[in-house]
């Protein structure tokens, strides 16, 4: 495959040592990614650098070091070409509730300089299943409909890459399902989707590959199935009354305490269940519930990132800097 300006055409998104610092805080640290025609998910706790990464890739935030290419265009040297190739749907709703759904989309079509904006707007409204409500004011739309309207706005100029920041946050289960149906159709039509999400089950089910990021550093990148093999053990959850004093069993390792449950990894879960119960009982605890399952993406996430809460103080100047660039 021929390389042009250090960029392989099949890699729609490429980052090279992409770094962003806010004073002494390193929000994104030496990030290297190659993303093709896929749904690529980036997972991480609050403050891990997910949104900062998206803001740099969409040219809304200047990197401190390193660079990135979108569709072969350098985000620093060719920002206009990058913007012509992408759309970005931020986490916060951007629908104008004073306009109808159709007017919202047509406004974006005209801003993008789309030929035949009315015709193209109708096309994307049909794709997002909004045409029958298109002439109603957006203020009467449900949360799920507003999110689909945002997608229609983002798709009206037919971008090659779609960036979605927490696309289903705050939506009910049915609305989340509908949004992902549309995202997967876009990927099947050849669009590259770069998505941040807190919902591990969504990333597990819908993303082709996932990157787990913590404190600005990528901890792992792979398919959900391959990531779950990192643990490669059965997961046993135990609820107890009393204190956990520790147990020592061959082939069993205590992982963490989560939501009043003790989590253990075991080479053979079926054999380990009664042994764990007996050991906890001997230690003075009363076992009230036990369950056995295969590792999930949540388990991998907690294994790689841990449960430590981000306790860094709120930095007002950094917040203003980021939000100012988003406007």
C-alpha cells in the first residue's frame, strides 16, 4: 500500500504521539492510534482524556505535542480539509428548540454549503426516521428524537468520519437501542465512527474495537472479545454480612470490592464457589449471595484502570479554555 505524507489511506484516523497539557496536567499523553472503517470506542473514567482527544481530532483544541491525520489531512496544517471530512456530535444537546426538526437540519445544510439543502435534509431526516415529525418544533421531541436530530444535522454534508461524545447518555433503553441501530447502519455504509461512552455494555456489543484510556494514557486496544481474554478467568461475585478478612485458596484471587460485593477471579469457577463460601464462613462472614460468570468489559476496565475516583481539583481556567474552544 502506498504511503503519502506518512499516512496510509486505509487508516482513516491516525495519531502520532498526540499530547495535550494544561499547565502541569497532562490530559492526553503520547497517544498513538490507527482507526479504519469501524466503530471505534474509547472508554475511560471522568478526567481520563476522552473528550480532550476528540476535541483535538476535530481541530477544536490544539495539541501540545504530536499530531494526527484525518482522512489523510493533518489536523494542524489542514484544519479546513479535516472539518470538511468530519462531523462532531458533542455530549450536550445542540438542537435549537425554537425551530422545527426540518429547520434545524436545513440550517446545518446551509452552513455546510450543501447543494440542494432542502432535498438533502429530507434524505437524512428519512434515514434517522424523523420525516413524519420533521415539521414539529424540536421542543416537543423526546430526548431520543433530539439525539437523532443531532445525528441528522451531523450527517447532512455526508462526512467520512463521525465523532460522537457519549451519544446515548441520559437516554432510556429503547432510545439507546435506536441510536445504536443508526450508528451501525452508518458504519455499514462506509463511515468511520469514533465514539466515547461510559456504557461498557454498549461498547462490548457494538464497537469493533475499543481503547481503554486512563489519566491520558491508553492502557489497551483490541476487540471487546480479545480484551475480555486479558482476565481469562471466571468471575465470582460474593455478597456477605460481616468483614472480609481475606482468604488464601489455590487458583483463586481476590480482585476488588465493588458495590458491596467481593469480586474474585478463579481458574475454575464451579470448583471455587464452595471453597470460597467455606473460607469466608470460616473467617466469620455470612455469605448471602454468590454468582459465577465470564469476564465482561467492565471487569477488564476495572482490572486495567481500577476503582480510584478522580479527585483532582476543578481547574476553572482549564474548563474555560476547553469550553471556549468548543463554542
